C-alpha cells in the first residue's frame, strides 16, 4: 500500500534538524540517509530556535505581497544579508519583489546575524 500524503508544510533546515534529532532519540537509530542528513545539518545550521522564530515573525511583519511560507523558509535557510542575495534566493520562484522590500529582508537577516 502506497503511503498517503496528508499535508505539505514547508519547514526550515533548523526544524528538519529538530525532527531528525527527536526521531533519533525515540528510535535509537536513524536510516543511512537520515543520519547523513542530520550530520550535514549539524555542521550547517547554526541558528537557535528563538532566532528562527524571531526571523520568521520579522519577515512576516514586513507584509511583502505574495511572499509565501515556503519562500520565507528558503530565505531563513540561506540567510541572505544583501539585496542581491535575496534576489538570488527568490529567483527560483515566480515572484516579483521590489528593491526596497529586498533591502528590508536583507536588513532583517543582517541584524539577526550580527546579534548572533
């Protein structure tokens, strides 16, 4: 029987790391791919839960038109600190973001990175 997808919710790398760590505690051992993914995330994810939630809230407060939750998760994963990096991160999506909005996003990430 094929598994059924109940819902699709975009998550950040930090949230994925938390899920894998929880599964490892519960099951004692992860599959090969899950273990490799966790090892990679342990070296690349360096934000704390409070920082991720704060960043998500700050970006949502900017009320940028058509910016979706999946795009916010991608931005949090990439941590762009310049408008050019924001533009690069969002190029994969059919989305037009004004230059001043890209600057606001970059400034929010710059403040979070400096506060870290």
